[in-house]
């Protein structure tokens, strides 16, 4: 069972999709899943919710079994031979957020195809005001990089029976990202 989920949004540099995707799907995802505290991962292509057209963005969701071990392992290995990077990634477009689910996640629950709605509010949001429904996540106080998270809340509604009837809080928000998620890799698990 995962206690936390690490959402990593990435984009390749223009014209470097093939190199980027090969590195991410064949190397990087396995480097992270080999770390203590990371149980599994899966990559998704993000699609525009209105047109269903591919966007230039990708999402990887890492399942953390131990948030402290995972975050310290990522910080320790980032940019080393144990977790090398690629020149094909657009670093300015990359962002990651560690989220804590508001529901008790059963061991067999998985993210799949569906719609993801992420919000960054103008003011801190009180998680107690959100219903603890399946698919509702709040940004964790510990993140993999210094500074505030780029999103405060995530709402996931899956195509495979996950229904999220959560009303988005009426508070003012600074930014919002809504996208359809389409899996591009199988779920990779720690060995």
C-alpha cells in the first residue's frame, strides 16, 4: 500500500521526444523504483481534456511506501551515476509534487486512465474541508525540492470505476491544470 504519491510532470526538449522517452521509460523509472521507499511507478501521456489531443507533457506517478526514505534517496542520487539525467529533458518545464491521499488506499488500488485536476490556491487550503473520497490528494509538507509545491490539491477521476464527486473548493486559485491521463508504460514495481 502506498502512503504517498509523487507526481512528476516532464516535457522533452523540442525534437527530442524519442531520446527523452527512451531514457525515462527504459532507465530513469527503474533507477527510482530501485530506491528504498519507492514501491512502484507508471508513466502517462497527458491529453487535453477538451480536444483529447496529446500535449507535450508527461506524468510519472511514483508510489512511496516511505516518504522520508524516498525523498532522501532522490536528493542523494539526483545527477549521480545511480540516477543520471538526460540532455533531452526540458528542465524549466519539469515539476514534481508529493501528495498524500485523503482516503485509505487499499493495496490493490492503482491510478489508471482518467482525468486529473490539479490546483494551486492563492491561500493555503485546509485539507479538513475536503471530503476524504477516493482520488482526492493534498500536497505533503515534505517535498523532493525546496520551496512550496506547485500544486496544493489533486483530484483524480478514473475511467475504471473511480468516481470523484468532490466539489472543488471555492477559494481563489493561482493556477489550475486539467488533463486526461493515458498510460504509456506498465506499472513498474520494486524488486
